[in-house]
C-alpha cells in the first residue's frame, strides 16, 4: 500500500481507503456486527489505514463499530467522519434522505457525540455532509477553525453528492482551503471530479480529492451485469437497468487497462483515479474479504502510463462511456430528475 497526504494538513491516508457506509447498515448486504468488525480489521491487515464513516450511517452504528474495531490501533490509523444530517430528530424511512442541519450549535453537539461513539477525543478528518454553499456560513467556517485549534479535528473536508448540485460546493471547498473534497468519481462518471481537479489546479489550492464509487456501482469491477439480480435493499438497485446495460457495452473499450493480466479491471479503475495527483484516496465499497484483497492490492499494481492516460482521454472525447461530451451523465440526470429528485433514494446519506 502507498500513502498520500490530504492537502497540506499533514494527515496521511492510504491510497485505498475503507468506505464504512457498508458497516452498521444493510444497504450493501446483511452482515453481523462481528463480521463488520472483522472486515475492518482485515482491511487494516491489507495496509488500509484510512477509514471513512459518517454519523448518519446506521444512525451512529457505523461509527461505533469502526471505533471498536480500531480502538487498539487508534494512533496508527486515519479516521474520517461526517456531520450534517439530523437523524437525531427525524426518523428515516428506507433509503430516503434526511433533513440537514448546519447550525453551529447542532454541529458542536453532533461532533461531540460522534467522538463518543468512535471512542476517541479527535477525528483526523471531519467532513460536512452534503452541505450546500449557502449552509457553510462564516460561523460554520469559524467553528471548523476552532476545532482545528482545539485539536478536535486535524483536517476538514466537504463530502458531496449529486442531490445538492455539487459543482459550486466543490469549488467552494477549494476556495475556502478545505483539506479534502469527497465526490463520486470514476472512469464512467468523470464529472464533477475532473471539474474539481481543474479548479484546484487553477486556484493553486491545497485541496485533495477523495474518490468514492470508483467502480460505478459495480460496473467497473464487473460485479454487476445487465442480467445480475440484486438483492432486495441493495443500494445499487436504485440505478436504472439502462445504466448497467449501457455501461457494460463500454467495458471492452477499457480492456487495455488490464495490461495483459497485470491489473484486474477493478484495480485498473482505481489506478486511473490515482493517476491524478490531486486524488489522495479512493474508497471502494467492500462487500467481502475478496474485495478487500483485490482492491487494496490495486495501490501496488503498475501505475498507468502516460500513453494509457491519453488513451482514456481519447476514448472520453469519443463518448466511449456513460458520460457525454460535456461530462454530464444525461442518463443519470434524467432518472434522478424524474424519479429520485428530493427522495435521496439513490444517494441518501452517502
């Protein structure tokens, strides 16, 4: 495993991180608490030291399990969590999105409660969860600075999902010197990740990108095909069938990234993300020990060559994937706009 630093914060993350939204919820398959803890420990054994959770995952249960699993190695790992969804005062039905609360007093209480659940007195990375630009007021920014000065938080981030629009939010993260911005980013969904990277470079900002959904919900790791029957409650089922049918047709165009067996497609998808210097960590959705073994090892597979990077860019220009020439995914946009806008079903709490 190789490691990178979030911005200029000094906080180190493993190139492959553990997205702990799978822990403490049943959105990515049922597992016992013992199995969840074992997964976290297995990831640690494979060199993963960055664990990304959030207070809303399992309404705090993910934080509790991550804290329990890492209690005896706390000083050896990097823990990121998120605050901003008010599940304390609002019930959640299924995968629906909860109301957000960015009032500083609420955030103070939310962070303190998260620290209790994690069993620690500080968090390495504290992220605002799907905050809109207008919600990140000067008072919120002052609070983040206060936490860093107190030692409660080592680095600050802004975790984004498409339900809020997100382009302006990612730019604001760089403009306000956030150490990290977390976003969906993969070979098939290159917006807004590419936009954020371009903005970071233009501004000369010290903001890193944390890439989630690197496998485009099962396409790029070849775990979901058009004929795959997803279990009831599987979060990936909220993608339309046409998403997988369209994406699967394009996989063959990317076979060159496997480099004659030196990388799996799932590993190549991670290495493509890591070819961007601004990407500090990639957080796949691990469902099994085998997933952890394969994707943790991606960090040590051959980096993409300049020629491979250029070939991907040429394919993108030819509209090889799910995204169009403007980088916006028209298929996803139409589905979200008609069926999911306001429900948060596809991206709720992520």
